[in-house]
């Protein structure tokens, strides 16, 4: 259920580490000591329920992280503050409800391009979750329990091209929630509980080429 400290300390050239499909429940930052050149870390399909806030402090060059298929119930604030080069996160199909989301979980990851956060049990996201991630292009929040979104959630994601919000419990959205998504091409809002779409709702998404809103509860769509 754990790995000994310093187990990888002599593997200074290691770029890729796969720990998928084990029974790991606890890790400390010392496990990754010496892996200063690690770029890809695979921790999926284990038994993690949370992680230490400084667990990635020894691997600042990490670019891709997979943690899907675990039992997370919480994540610490500042979890990704030691990995400024992170480009891709896979955190989906969580076996428990990950409802305790700290502020700014992915904020200031200026290299982030892809984040797959589907089927985690989220019922809300703090407004600054994605602040400071201007290069984020693909974001999946499919199959969570979101009922609404903060108006400023996508404030800085100006280069986003694909956003999947399908299979949530969205009943209403702020009028200007998508106002800064001027490069958005794909938007999935299907299988929610939306009842109406206000006028000007899509005025900030002029490049949209695919929009899915099937299986909602739409009764009224305003002109304009």
C-alpha cells in the first residue's frame, strides 16, 4: 500500500514512471526524490483517498499526470503549485465523491492544455479553479453533479476550444459564463436540466461550430 522513501533516488534520467493498477494508498514526496527529470507520472487505478500537498515537489518538470480510477475524497490546496510545466491532467472515474475541492486547484498552470475531470462527483467548482490557465484547450467536466457554474469560472481560459459539461445536473447558468471563450469550437451541454437560454448567452463564443443541448428541459429560448 506504500513505497519506501528514496526508492527511485538513483534514477535521475527517468522520464516516465508507471504505477498504474497497484494498491497504493499513501505516498510522500520523498518517494520521488531524485526524479528531477520526470515528465510523465501514472498513478491511476490505485486506492488513494487524498495526497500530501507537497507530493510533487521533487518532480517540477512533470508535464503529464494520470490519477484516474482512485478513491479520492479530497485534494489539498496547492497540489499542483510545484509543477508549473504541467500540460495534461487525467483525473476521472473516481470511485468516491470528490466533493472537497480547494480554491485554485489548477490555477496558474500556464502550460496546461488538457484536463479530464469527468465522473469525479463534483457538485461545485470554486470560481478560481482555472484562473491563470490561458492555454487550456480541452476541458471535460462530464458526468459530475454540477448544478450551476460560477460566472467567473472561465475568466482566463481564453484559448479553450472544447468544453464538455454533459451529464451533469445543471439547471441554470449565469448569462455571461462563456463570455471569454472566444475560441470555443465545441460545447456540450446535453443531458442536464436546463430550462431556458437567455438572450445573448452565446455572444462570447463566435467560433462555435458544434453545440449539443439535447436531453435538457428547455421550455424557452430567447431571441438574440
